[in-house]
C-alpha cells in the first residue's frame, strides 16, 4: 500500500524530530546526576571535594563520615534518648520563631521522614551533614552549631537518634512532611502557606496586612541568611524534571553547585511524601486527567472506526 | 424587489433568500477534487480543525486569563489550572494544539514542495499559505508571552532585541516595540492584544484567501497531472464515477478527511492527556524574573531551525541570514525554474534537493536547542546553516537544467 508507505515516512521523520528536540536535547543540556537512593554516607560529598581538588576537605570529610558510620553501629537507648531530646526541644519548639536566620523545624515526625545516618551526622556537625560547610569558616557559626558542644558523646547521639526514630515516627501526612522538611524556607502560595505556616483568614484587612508584614519580616531574615529568598514551590513539580528534583533534594550541591540550600536528609519514604504533596498542589489535575483520558481516547477510536466505514461506503465504486 | 413565492419547506425558504442550493453545489457537492490523492491532501482540513480547536480553547482561557505582569502567571497556573472546572483541559489542549499545528503546517508545506503544488497558476496558493505560516508564527510567539514565565520573559527579551538591527543599535525601536526598557506590563498587554485579536483576525482573513486561491487552479494531484475538470465533472455527474478523475468535495473527499482527522485526534488527545510536557517547557513554570537569566534560552521546537540560522554567524551576518531565512520560502515558486509539475521523485536533481532540504531543516532544528558552547554542535549548526543557503542558491540552477517531462 503506497499510502501506508507515505504514512510510515511521515511518522519516522516526526519521531526523529521529536527525539532530537526532546530526549536528546535534554540529555545534552543537563548533566546527568546519579541518584544514590537517599542513603547518606558522605560518598557524594567526598567525590565533590575530590573533583574540586581540595585535599584537606577530602580528609576532613572522610574522617567525619567514618565517625558517623561508627555511631550508626552503636545501639541507642530510647529511654536515655528522651532526656537528650529535651535539649533539642529548647529550639525545635514547633513555633515560628526565627533563630539565627531560619526557623528551627518541628521534629514531630522527624523519625518518619528523615534518614537515621543523616540525623547522626546532623547532630555531630550540622554544616557537614547538610553539605553546606563551604558557607561556614567554623561550624559553631551555623544556627545549629552549638549542638556540637551540647551533645558530643557518641552514645548520647545514638540514644537521641534512637529516640527520634522510635517515638517521633507516627503517621505523617504529605502536608506535614512538606512543611516540616521544606516549609520554613519555601513558601507555597498555591497552598496558601508561607514561611510562617498556613495563612489564616482575618476578618479585618488591618489584621491581614499585619500578618503580611510578619511574613515579610520573616522572609527578610531568611533572605539575609540564605543570600536570596528560596523560591516558592507551588508548581516546582512542573518546573523541574522528576529526576532533577529527586537528586537535588538528596544533595542540592549536585544540581546547583555552591548553593546555600542545605541537604535536609529526607529518607526515601519521606521524599515520597514531600513529592506527593508537591504533586497535589502543583499538578492538581492529575487524578482528573487519568480519569478522563481513557474515555476521550475511546471516543475518538470509535469516531475513527465509524469514519473509516463512512469513507469506505462513500468511495465504493470509485476505483 | 424580487418576486417571492410561498415556500413549502425551510430549505426552500432559505434557498429563495440565500441561494443555499447553489451555495452547497459551489462549495461542496460540485467542488471537484482530483481522485488521485493520498492522506496528505487532508492536512488542510486537519489544520482548519486544529485552528478551530485553538480558537475554542482560547476563548475559554481568555475568560480567566489576566494580562497583567503581577497576575498573569498565577491566573494561568493557579486560577485556570485548579479553580476553573476543566481549565487544565483547555490549557493542555491549547498548548498541545499550538505545537501540533506547526507539525501539520510543516507536513503540509513539505507536501506542497514535494508534489510541486506551487507552480503554474498555483503560486498564490503557496504565497497565501506562507502568509499563514508567518501569521501563525506571530500568533505562537505572542501567545508564548502570556503565561509570563521565565521563558516568556527571556524569549520576549531576545526576540525584541533582534529589532535593534545588530550594529545599527536601534534601541529606540526596541523600546518602542516593548513600550518600556525591558519587557514589562506594556509589553505584555500589547502582545495580549495581538494574540487574542489582531493576529487571529489576520489568520481568519488569510484562511479565506488561501481557500480562494485554490478555486481556479484546483488542487494538485499525486502525479501533477493536468486534469480537464469540466469534462471529468460531467463524467462523474453522468454516473461514471469509476472512469472520472474527480470526486466531489462533499461527501466523498470529506469522508476521507474526517477519517484522517479521526486518526489525528487520537494522537492529539493522547498527547493532551499523557504527554503534554513536550509542548509546555518546564522553564516557563518559573515566574518571569528579570534578574535571573535561564541557563539555556531556546524557542519552541518549531522555531529552532531559523534560530540556528541566526546563531552560528557574527552579529550582523546572523541577523541578515535570519531575515533571509524567514522569507526565502516565499520565493519558492519563482526560484523553481522547471516547467514540470510532478512529484520530486520524477524530477531528477530536484529529488535530491527536496530530501537534502528536509534533512537540513531537521538537523538545524536539533542544533537549535543544543548548547552552542559545544564545539561539535556549533560546527554542525554552522555547516547546516551554510548548506541551507547553498541549497537555495542551487535551486534555480538545478531546476533550469531539469528536462521537460
């Protein structure tokens, strides 16, 4: 059939064109970053330092992550950890109070969304754990830097982490995961949340404006600390590829070298929750699309079948 | 005043006043189309249908879109996408439609080039069609500004900067076009007007003209054969449909058009529901920010080939090359010196010219999106751009040498 041959040629050229401007072009535009399955062992950090030829940093990082691995092997005592955790509660109150540039995150579901190794590393050295040590001459200038002095004993760290993993691991909603892990820096205006949490509705405009000023004040503090206001994440799910988001959250330095964004240490389950929330807000039509799609396609399949029969009947006797 | 009899039916009543019977004959049942055609001849109707879809979906989007730099982004990405019932569907249809309309335009164009459907009385069909291509390009560009994302802003910046004319440094002209020093509110509102009123009006006018230009020279056929339409029509009307070389537009040709449209709509809605990202660049989901240039700025895929003709040369030469590339296709009927109206496969050297041009445009399209910092890609782009011009210079020569069939 000549016509099918022509269709084949058109289809091949169209597909080649698509391949060139989409998958191929994107593979060339963005460097590929390997995902490391939300495991935090410092391998990526050490590689980065090696690539930058910073030999001293390599040594320090190797030693640090070896220490973390050592603590991870110690069996923590949950009961003993509760007392240590009280120290954390001094700052991580869950209240929107800025401390040294950012609001300390609520730890209500820390055991459910963060990785154990990461938490150990974070208590040992917050700047190293979040892979933003390049920002600080000395970790003690990090907003959470004082923890190094307050919790220096390996057994105590293991106890506190054991406590968090056991007692702060209840059911967590996608929204809670997002606001605990991301919400203190990133607003999400399509969900009506800011760095101060959900925006309340006020009866009087005066109160609305007063709240707005509070938000601006908080944003200015975050801006001063981070260098720029972290972007609103309302539709980040459509602005970045799946793979980029995943590897970026695992290690922001991999996608944006030098960024002031800290690694937050989400576990795989934690990331899935955060991702689900970003999808809910940024791509709300997904369920409706999946529901309607097959019906519309079925309609056009039937339409085309009928059109074919009509064409056949009309062209009868013409050849 | 004319004399009117009492009508026995609505049809008759209308016929007395509007001559609908005659109209139907002229436009449909006795509008003759050659029988020797393939599915590529349905692309015109596919384009008309896609334009209709763009128009209808556009009307729905227009009801909620806000042309204001402070509101535009959220009116598209929040209001339309989550608050308006099926707003997402209209938007995805509009976005996918804007991309597919160019795919079909290119197929339609290259079909015309392959079969020589721009020659011997059909020049105006080609010229009005190229007019439509330019109008659709302007429509696509102005529409791309409206969501006011990063790519809207920076594409607006880059394209309006072209009007500074390179070394002419006509920045006054650029400011006049933008209504500001940078793309801002005045820029957005005027491109909004162009997108929803002036250019669609021009497109509708050009579509009417395009159809009109078809009337006298008639549609070409697969062999470029010159048909005596009056004689063939008599044969058809006498019932010898098998012997006749023509078919009526409606219902015979139309039945095939509708079938091809059905196949096309399956692809169209598959893309709308399952694969719309290709038509909606991720970068444009970041709000416009004049202080943050995106890492890569590139146009939508359908402009990439001409963008790549601009890129590999120095500033002034690039602009001239770009300007020539925009209008050179208009010249096709006059640069093709061959007397033959026939498919490229029967036209000697032109056969190679056709495939070389098609492949060159595709290679240019690929390179247009790749980072120019890569030496290999930059060189391929330069060679392809030079080949593009070499092919146009060669066209009158090789077609002059062509033997009369």
